């Protein structure tokens, strides 16, 4: 996969690709977009109750720090 060139919609500078980790029992994984409204789980977390979970890629502007998130299968951990 070639690296996408994304320009910041605010200041038009280059944005760099990263991810937003989710921490669970001292481990981390890439965050996912889940369809629907989150509901509190029995153990105090969130239960998405969704069969659709798409990895999130995050882009940060090198100039102003603006963040943009995209949900695409290609952003899954490799």
C-alpha cells in the first residue's frame, strides 16, 4: 500500500498517518468504528452490539495539529 498524501482542510499543510489506540487490560489495539449507539456493559465498559467494526486511521496536521479520522478496512493492524 502506498502512503496517502492528505492535506489539512484547515491550513493546507501535510497530514501524517497514525492511529488512536484503545487500551484493554494493559494491551492496546487500533480503535474501531462501530455502527449504532453504544450501551454500557455489565462490567462498566461499552458494549457496541454491532457486527460492523471498521478500523480507524487518524491523520494529524504537522502544522496546526488538526485531526481527521477515517474508517477503512485497510487501516487494520498488520
